[in-house]
């Protein structure tokens, strides 16, 4: 019961704090809905990413990202699309995060291709065979034959297949808060320059906003990841589910917005490599993502219609 009262007090204080800023500006306190999507094609340039029999992750991720941009322009023409790369170039993830934050995106979607390891080795016992062995040393060394087990060995392609969508792990919340703190103008963009300059970074009220917004972005990222995997299942793809990633996806907690990383398939699986390189496979992948983004946008608009511009949503 105490927790409920504490939460109500916190929300009331936050609403009053927001209202004080709204009174100083004719513009809404915060951005609403889904106005700008940042699309990041993973890897690029000298960073090839995962490797299949005949293709590289960097090329597939770029091809899908470009098709996604085109399809979003058709299906969601009022949404601005910002691409971290449109050619075969390499930028470190720190640069990609900086570009996304400078663009003031409302959502970050990172396109990747998975890799499940090398071929699987197999062996089968087929009987015994005679081999020559030696015993003794020097002049006393003599050859003799003995029977040993004989095996047939072969390899098969790695069977890993399917899609999976990642968000950052909960243990990275502090890094996400830091990203928001460093880009506070993203959610205070209606405040005048002087007010923003005078806004104390150590102000408890600001930290309250950052903490609440971090939680909101994490939940939105999780909801979108679940939606994406649900849409992949609808078209018959194997879904390895939405997951939190503890390591290896630094950029997700470095962008000051909801963010997901989509592993569109396994390049190490010959069947999936063909699919990922095909026009139909790339098109289907993009259609799944567009449907997911439409559902995500609808959920945001529904929230805003219920909470109004002074809610904790972006």
C-alpha cells in the first residue's frame, strides 16, 4: 500500500513539474507519436559482420535497410526516416549512436544477420581396421599390426535458423539513463534555450523525468520486439523470440530513444542465406517490420489519446 501511495505522489509531482514548463511555451511539452525512425544497417565497409558461403552480413543488412526505408516511405509517408548509412561504409557504434541522437529520432531500428557457427561434425562407428604400430626402441624396435576402431566422419550445415529481436538488458539501465541525460533536449525541445541552459543537470526533478522515461523506453522497446517476433511467426518464420541482450549490443542503450536490434536470419544456414539474399525474402522481412511499426505507432497514439500531452509518454 505504501508503494502505491509513493507512486501516486511521484506521478503527481511529475505532472505538476511538466505543467510548469507547458505554461511557459505555446508548443507541446514533448514530442508525440512516431515522427522519426532511425534505421541502422549493421556493420559496413571493412567490418563484414557474419559470413555465409557466398555473402556477408554487411551487404544483406544494408539491402534490407534500404528496402525498409522505401517501403516505409510508401506505407507511412508522414514519418521521417533517418539512415545511419546508405552505402558500404563503416562507422563505429559510438558514431552511429551520436548520429541517431543528433537526428532526435523517436525510435531506433538496427538491422543485422545472425551466425550460428560453423558446420556440425558427425562420426559413425563402422567397424575395425588394421594399423601398423611399433614397440621397443633402437635396434629392438619392431613393427606389428593391431586392430583399432574405424569411424566414418562427415559434416552438415549448421541448422540454426530463425529470427530474434533484442533489446538492451536491464543491467544496462544506468547507461540508458546517461544517454537520456546527455540528450535532454530531445524531450525538453519545447523549452526555450535559456530555460534549458538554466536547467540544473543535478536537479532531482530532472532525474525523476529521466528515470521515468528510461522505464518507458525500455517497455516500449520490449513491446516492439515482441510485436516483431509475433509478425515473423505469422509469415511462417521460425521465431527465436524477443530477448534482452547483456553483451555485444552497446548501441541499444546509447541511443536516447526506444531501440531494437533485429536478427533477420542465419547466414550460416544455406537455406536462410538464400532467403536473406533473395528479393522475396528481403521484401517479406521488410513487410513484417512495417506491419510491426504500424502496430507500435497505433499503440503510442492510443496512449496519447488517453494521457494527453502532459503524460509521461514521448
